[in-house]
C-alpha cells in the first residue's frame, strides 16, 4: 500500500476534490453520506445550507474532519457504490495525474 492509499492526507489533498464531488453527485449527496458515515446529521446540514452543492460540501468537510483515515480510495468506492461512476472516474483521473507527477519528481 502506498502513502496516498493509506490515508496520508499530505500526499494527495482530497479536499481539493470536494467541489468536483459536490457538483457531480448533486442530490445524491445524501446517498454518499449514508455510504460514508450514516452518523453525520444530514437533516441539520440540509437546514443549514440552501444549495445542494453547499450541503454536499458541508457533509464532505465534516466527514473529512471526523475521519483521520479519510482518503481518495474511500471516496471512489463510495461514489461507485451509489452509482456516481462519472464522478468516481474523474477522481481516478486526478489520482493518476498526481501519481505521475510524484513519479516524475
């Protein structure tokens, strides 16, 4: 297992992908929430934010903050699990580009 896969948030900053995920999943962010962490209060998030993308961003930030092992692989698996494959593929491309950049350094 390499550093990017083992949860080392310093190698690939997954927070940089949150806007892409939020826009890509749209109203399905609640399915993503149920998949990643059903204990985060989605009702409170929905009451606090009017825009769907803001709701998704709020969830993703809470998930990230509450899970020290949060990593890109978990997000990709969850996105595939809720059938948001187009978003998962986009993240895989980002991950591939990051690894190629690291290999060239």
